[in-house]
C-alpha cells in the first residue's frame, strides 16, 4: 500500500484530512466469512436439487413424454410458473431466422478479436483527443434523447414525448453548465488512460472477472431453477404442490447480486491501488504485470476482501429488494402505483449507494481502510477541499459509454460482412449485427471500466498528493493544474 507520509508543503494548510497506510491485517473479515458461507449454501442447494430435477425430467422423457422441454421458469415473489412447448413447434419458429452454428462461432471469434483490438486502440485515441470526445459525448446524449422524443411523437405516445422533451431541456442546461469543466475532465481522462496503458495487466483481471461473472450467472440460474423445483414439490409435468416462499426467492436474488457486486468491486480496488502506486512510486507500476498490479490484486482478495464484501452487500440488498418489488409489480395490478413509487425510491437508494461506494473503494484500495472508515474519510477529504461539486461530474463516464457504443457498432458491421461472406441470407444479417455489436460493446465496456475506476482514484490522489504527482509526472500534473484552475477557480488552492 502506498505510503501517505510525504510532505506537501503549502498544500497541507488547506487539508484537514489525509489517508494513512493501514496495518496489513484483514479488515471486516466477518463479512468475507459470511460471503464464503453463502457460496457454500448455494453449492449445497445445487448438489441437492439438481439430481432430483434432472431425474424427474429424464424419467418423464423416457416414459414417452412427447419430447417436451422446460422452456422457461418465471418466478414472481412466492409463485413459480412453468410453460411447456413441443420441440417440433419451437424448431419451426427457430428456423425462420437463425444463424448456422459455424457462422456464430466465426462471428464470435472475429468480433472478439476486433473488439479487443479496437478497444485498445481507442485508449490511444482518447489520449490524443480527450476534449473533442467529451464535447461529442455531451451532444451524443442530446441526439439520443432527441431520437427518443421523435420516435415517441411518431408513435403517438404524447406523454412519453413530453417526458423526453423535459429530459432534453435538462440535458441542454447540464451541457451549458459543465462546458467550462471539460478541460479538467479531459486531463483526468488522459491521466487515467496513462495508468491503464502503463499497467495493461489490469486488463487480464477485468476480462477474467467478466468470465467469472458469466460462469456465476450460469451456476446461480441452475441452483435457482432446481431449488425452486424441489421446494415447490413440482414434477416433470410442471405441476407444483405449493408455492416457493417469497423470502427464499429474495435470498436467491440477494446471492446473485452480492456475488456480482463483489466480483466487480475487486477490480475497482485493484485499479485504485495500482493507480496510487503509479502515482507515488512509478518504478513499481510501469509494466504489464508490474508489482503494483500484483500487490493491489492480492490485497483486494485478501486483507481488503471483507470490506469489499460489506460494501457490495449494501448495494445487493437494495438490488434484490428492487427485483422482488418488480416481480410482485408484474403480477399485482391493484397496487401498481405504490409498487412503482417503491421501485423509484429503491432506484434512488441504489444509485446513492453505488455512488458513495465507488469513492469508498478508492480509499480501501489505496490505504487498506475498513469499509466504514473509508466511506467517512474520503467524504471528509472532499468536504475539506470543497470538492463536492467536482466529484459530481460524470463527463468521463459519458465519453466511455459513447466510445463503447461506437466500438459495438463497428464490430456489428464487421459481423454482417462475415455473415455475408459465409453465405448467410438477408434475414439473418440483423441477428449477426446484434451478436457482433453485443460482443464488441461488452468487451469495450469491460476495458473502459478500468479507466472509469482509474479516474476516481486520480481525483482522490490529486486532492491528496499533488506534489508527488508534480515530481513524477510534471507534464500531466501541469495540465491538470491548469485545467483545474480554469474550471474551478473558487476551489483552486494550490
């Protein structure tokens, strides 16, 4: 963990709060233990339930069950519904518009390689043209909202048109307000991209966690389906003796979101630690698999893992509750308004929790604080510096979304060319485009999530250690200082 005992000269008089290196001990360890225990419970549920469900279905198939298959499991609160379709009927529908398996594999391979190459090249492009990209992203938002409004008007959805018109006006006002801050956001973006380019080993952990999330989703889906099948007393005919308890459904939702959040936040803390090492000790974070990358990842999955689990659990509880509310809302029209209000409140709480978590994880990754200590300390830092308005800007995230969409569009077009070259019909080209676009967008978004995390760490480190930044990277430091002075003259204290 980088040390924070360096002298900051005149800067110290403006700073009441400063992070300090924490002892190398496990923080919030009880939450890590609880997380692992929950995975053991999920594993037990899978081992216990899957054989029972598969045995029932196999027996029904061997007994002349007319080739039926379980098409979907829909859970809503305490209810579970099964719908069955004949394989012959489904096959007829699937044959209308379908891609050959060989074509799908080629598209995945080509789109994957192209997505990785274009995304990596986009990092260089963002460093060369940060300001034009940020400006373009602001107009990109306006164009998207405008298209939504025109589509709503054409469809006769007047209420939706009015709402989009209001959104458009708010975005115009936002664009006008943040325009002077573009240079500072651009400087942050360039610095963050420099961190990633000098420590490309972070990309491995990002894509590795994406694969782990995918595998976890499959495992969870199997555990959920088989457990609800057994607990409901269902048979292979889809007839259930009772309903699944709503609390059990909630626990399954909680399990899914908690694990997904933990996987994502491990990367956030790893990026924060690597960025701090690059900032303060350049020689330890200037290669693909640098010591800064390795040490930061190790801390994230050991001493800081409990803190990551605690922060992730807070968000997961809100997400699971919201999922349950939406499920009930889909089945209960009588209380639609109340459930809609509840969903809106939960959505706001989720956004607030994720907002504070991302800053807390910066302190967790840099200094090794417990989650609660990190949350309090990083907010105190920003308040003492008068930076509450600065951290509210999300200009960089908008740029990353726009570039990811652009990469997805390019890989989608490439997928269409591949499908055409392999002799696919015109009816399948749209499916090929969607597949290629999805692959490119996901790969690019995964890579750019590293940049977003690095930007958060850069802002914190710029507030805490500007002198070290000036010593190690004078050109980047001067660019950020000049942009900061221009964008935030009232807050400028250097």
